[in-house]
C-alpha cells in the first residue's frame, strides 16, 4: 500500500462530510425580494400618491382666503374692491391682534374658526360681543358656533345646490340676488335672526343682531363669494362687498399654527389635533387592510419543501445511534415503550383494528388472540407489561415482539 504522492493533496475520504451548504430555512436574497416586493410596491405607490395629492392640493389651495393672494382661492380681489370704496383691510394672524383690533367701526372676519382653541374662541367672543362691530364667521363648524355664535347649530348635511336665491328680507342679500352660497347649513332659534339662501329649509347665511348695542354677527356657510375665481359670478361680489364693507375698517383674521396664544392656558393642541380627520380615517383603513393582508398571507400554506441536509445518514445508523443514547442513560423504559408502541401499531393494521384503538387493550387483545396459533397464550404482558429490569430483558422483549408480529403475519 502506497501513501499519497508528495506534493499532491490526499483524496477526500468517503466518510468526510461535504462542505456545509445553506439549508432551506436560510432564505436567499432572491427569496427575500420575492416575499417582500408586493409590500414594497404598495408602499411606493402610497408614497407617490401622497406626494401627488399634496402637490395638487398645495397648488389649488395656496393662499386660501388670504386677501393678499391673487391665486384662484385667494381673496385679493375683494380687498381691492373694498379699498376702492374706502374700506381698509388689515391682515392679522394671532388672536391677540384680532381682539385688540375690534371696535364699532371695524368688521372682523375669521377665515377658519375651526382651528381656534376653546380658550381663543372664548376670549375672542368676549372682545367682540360689546364692541358694537360686525363679526363674520366663514364656514364655522359645530364647536366654534357654540362659543362665537350661541344659539346656532350646524347641520350634518351640506347643500346640494351651488347657487341659491336669498329668500329673506336682509337688504344686502336682496340687493345681491342669487349667489354661490351652497355649502354648510345652519339652524337657530333666535327670534331676531335673519336666515338667507335656504336649501331644504335651512339657511347657509345667518345674520344675528347683537342682543345689546349696534353690533352683529354674520355666519357664512360657503366661502365661494370671497374667492378670486368666483367673485365675478352671480351676485357674489355685491354680497361680499356689502357684508364686509359696512364699516370703514376690515380686520381679516387668518388663524395660524404660529399664533403665540394657541398653546397657552389649560388647553394645548396635540399632534393628532392638528391632523385633518381624513388622514386619521385613511390611517385606520390602511391598518385594517394591512391586518387583513397579513391574515390572508398567514393562511396560505405553500407546498412542502425538502430540506437539504449537510450529511445523509442511513436509517440503520440513526437507529443505532439512538439506541446508544438510550443505553447511555439507562432509558430501558423509553426504549421498551417505543418498541411496544410500534409493534401495536403494526399489529392493528394486520388484524383490522382502527389505528385510533391500537393502544387500547380491550380492543386490540381480543382481535389479536383470534389470530394466534395458541389462543390460551396471553399477549397482554408482552404488549402492555412493565418495563424490563435490565438490558438482557430488553433484548428478550424485542425478540418476543418480533416473533409475535411474524406469527400474526403468517397466520
């Protein structure tokens, strides 16, 4: 016998295991991409849609109701027409400035009352109710109405028509005629209130005289008459100029997040208070959709995948190795139980006993005794007896079980 040639590597022994390879439980980058590409694609589409919607909304709503903006939804045209009639327009962005500017010769327009806190609304109402001026609220919701216009409630449904007729005795509305006042609708029980531009019996413009003094409050359910692009339609310009030009000074209040009084006092606006309600509903819908998608994918079991083992072991070697482990810890009871369980299972299939009853003595033993050559022989100790006391008894038990199974097979 000659050894390996010097300078050459010896041949790998057949018993040497091959190099370890990735198992089936280690996903490859391709598998990871296949599993996650659907979620990644959905996130990309959602992100692109959000950017497009934000760009579109920012382009169409830029400078909304701002008397300095010449965009379609701005109100610079109203301010210019009022200036031609001697009415000065002053823009304020804080509640402190709005309160200090109130007076009998001033009209205060609140562009978006819904963003004001309860404290801001209370202080603003206290400053305007005795100022004998005019307060114009543009599309207020239910919360600001309870403070800024007590006794007025907002309807849940909006008007289905865009252009409405005045149908009231308010001079400004009668002179303006039909206007684009279709929007939010209101209701009030105040006896001296004037309701104009009705839709299904509810007005979108309310004129509320002050209980004491010469001041009044105007509630507008639609901002269209103030937009640059709608000012030359219907009687919008006439109605806007009469409502905002009754006093020589107009204070145009644009509430903003930079209001230094917005977060003072007992009420602070949190992050979720600043989010529009539409985004909250969209987040809830996406959460439900993600949960349903996870449930759908979790119930979708794929085909069985054969695991690539690093080493293939013969069944005899595996059985011998397990037997050595049993012998090392003296687990004769476990070995005997395994042998008896396997034998009972095989015998049940041979004598017609259901697999579920293979380990019940009252079912298995009567059927087994009918197949034995010696009916007086009791197989109960062999199949259900106590564990053997030593290794020799375990080997004898295994031989006896094999003999019993051969006898049944050949009977």
